[in-house]
C-alpha cells in the first residue's frame, strides 16, 4: 500500500546497485529456449519425437515413446528452474512497482474500472488482500509519480525499490495532498517473478 500509519520514518541512504547491461543476443536465445520448453510443458513433443522418426517397427515405436516420455519429463522438470532463473534475471523488480502504481492510477481515474484494476494491483503483492486495497483507495482522487521507481538494492531473491509520489485523498469533504517516499521490499516467487512483500512510507514536508 501507499498509505502509512502516520509515523514518520528516518530515511537511510542505500547506495544504488549498478544496473548490469544485458546482452540482447543472449537474452533472445534464452527466451527462445524458454519458449521451446514452455511448449513442451503444454504437450507439444514434436521436437523430441522428430529425433526418433527413423524407428518404424512396433517394438522400435515403443522404445521411441518411452525415450520421448523420459526426455519430456526431464525437460519439464528443468523448465521450472529455467523459468525462475530467466524471470529473475530478465525481469526488473522495479517493473512490479511500476505496474502496481499504474493499476492504482487506473483504478482511481474517472473512466477506469475500480474493481478490476484494484484486483490487478493486489496481484503485484506476495499476499492478497483485495478488501484492504478497496478500503484504502476508495477516497483517493489522484496519484502522481514525482520520481520514477529505482532499485536501491538487490541481492538474490530480495530487492528494495524506492519511488517518490504525490497522493491526493478526500478527507472531511476536502482534498488533501501528501508527498511521500515509499520503499518497497520485494521477493522473487517460485517462478522468479518479483512480488511486493512490504513497504515503508516516509511523508515528505
């Protein structure tokens, strides 16, 4: 959430982790390999069966089916780990925060679908609590990003992303604007996708 309990927290500067440039060609090859394995998971075993096409007798066909089955099972087992590694390496934790804020902005906009976008915002968190989001943002009129999300630390399956925003809420019939710095603590799930676990809000004067 972007809301806090009202207690101002001391900001601690954490040196940003330098971003590592990705090799476009390596990234493309990894994605192609991932897509191939994904097709295997969905039942497309043609690439495996082609390697055994020369076997034509009944006995040979049985051998082929057994070999193909073992190969597919092995590749499917490797798929989960490859997917996690690829997602964690190719996805940026700040993307989860950016998506989360964009869903909130869509939810509170006049022409947006509040229910649907709040649900999508909730999906960016490790633990779901749609009801809490509905309560916290039913009176929010506007959210503006003052400084884009940036990764301030990242190690393994843990990351911290910081963003500065302005939030305008309706209180006692008046719109009240609050500027704040929010630090999101994220973890990579079982598939390597980044999820928000917690946040720390500091109100800016």
